[in-house]
C-alpha cells in the first residue's frame, strides 16, 4: 500500500473511532462528531478549538462564517481546503459554544495527537488560545495572551517529527474586529513563507 493511501485509510479509521467516542460527556447533546478533514499527507495542518453550531450539524470543521474567512486566508497563500488538513482539539461541540474544559481537552487530544502522527505535517498552525496553549505545551512554551505570540514560528519536535508551530488568532475573532483580520493576514503571510521554506506548495506572498 502506498504511503498516501496508508495515511488516508488511517485517518478514516480514526474518524470512525471518533464518531463513536464516549470518553467525555460532550457527545450527549450533539448531532455529529467533527473528526477533521482534508489532505492526509498535507504539509500544513490547521488546529482549531472546538466545533460550533454549523460544524456540529454537518460533521465538518470550519464550515460557518469563520470557515469562509479561513478559506480566504488560505487562498491568499495559494492553498485551498483540499491542500491542508483541518482539525480541532475537541471533536464534539461544547454546549452553547462555551470554551472546552481541561478534562474534555485531556480526554479528546489523544485523537489529535494521532492525527498529527499520521499526517506528519511540516507546519502546524494553531487557531486561537486553547489550541495554541495545548500544542505549545509540548515544547514547552507558555504565554498569557495569544496576541503576544501570534505569528511567531516555533521549530520543534512533536511526537518525534520535526515541525514548525505557528500560533495565530482564531478566525472567529476577526469577524468582529478588523484589526484582528489584518493580524491574521499578516500571520498567514508568515505561514506561506514557512511552507515555501519547508518545500510546501504555497505559491505567493
């Protein structure tokens, strides 16, 4: 079996396990698990925090207004959704879109870790405070506010795999604040530059 096919099969199997997961109570009031989707051999992996209402209804990550904004940011560096892998740190929607709790993150993140191992991306972008805090804890990097560290490139080893980690704002924050949108665009220019340096497929500044 080719490496790409192996990865695709492994991601599908993991998605099936996630859809049946009962390790924390979040599944109880949801329509669908949202395992993640995209290219299982992507150079770029994007990690959000938790599914929202539209994601819960469809079972797909980043399909609401924040998702449209994210697609525009990707387009700006020459990529589409199909080129990247998109996941969240928790796979079921928290009630009322509240922040995921520590115990929910603890229960769910082994799935994310397995996705990172399978995809083996060259660059990981963490969208928002919760995903940034979780992923950067492996280096370890600590911070108070996401605005202090956004757009910073952290080279490191994640589960034995060399990767460049870039925290940025969650696209949802930019829906209400034009200054955040400019910051996101700036950070995505950094992401495009890093991908080109890693031999990725981003094509423009």
